[in-house]
C-alpha cells in the first residue's frame, strides 16, 4: 500500500502520516507540543485514524522531534489512545528521548501507553 500523504492544505505541518504493514505511523514535528500543536495534531491524527485500513492494528506516534509536551499535549495523547482503541488499534510512542520519557514517567503515562526509547523496544511493542 502506498504511504498516506499529508493533506496539502490545512495544518499538517505538525503531522506526517504513513502506513507500514500493520501500523499507521504519525511522525510528529516539534520540539514541543502545547495547546496550539495538540489541537492541530488531534485533528490531523483523527483523520488518519478514521481513514486507516482495517489491517492497521497499531498507531505509532513517532516522538523523535518532541522534547516537551504540555498538559494539553498529555490530554491529546489520551484522546488519541481512546480514538485508536475505538478502531482496535494499540497506541505506541516511538523514539522517545530521555527528557520526554522522564516527563511521561512523572505523570505515569508509561503505564497507559507503550513508550519506546529504542528500536528494540519498538519491535517488542509491535508484536
């Protein structure tokens, strides 16, 4: 299946969606996700989740460029988790850096989301 292309209009400068096998990956642009970015990302991600093929069983959020996420961004992650679950998709955060991992751990999100700091972690989460 060819990669999904981001909308040529709208606010997709914060999200680049593509499909690889059984996973819908959303590459998020950073360095931070605050109120403005979380609103835009939620809208773009929702469109991608709704139009994803039924074979997609994972929603992977590539966090490589993200070093900070505000409370609105945390709410966005929980909202995307709910939307993914409605499509029988498991949400996985990939390429999570040390600073972001510390923040996610403080708010205990690593207990609700699969948080991957390495390629090995990601492969394990995608089983």
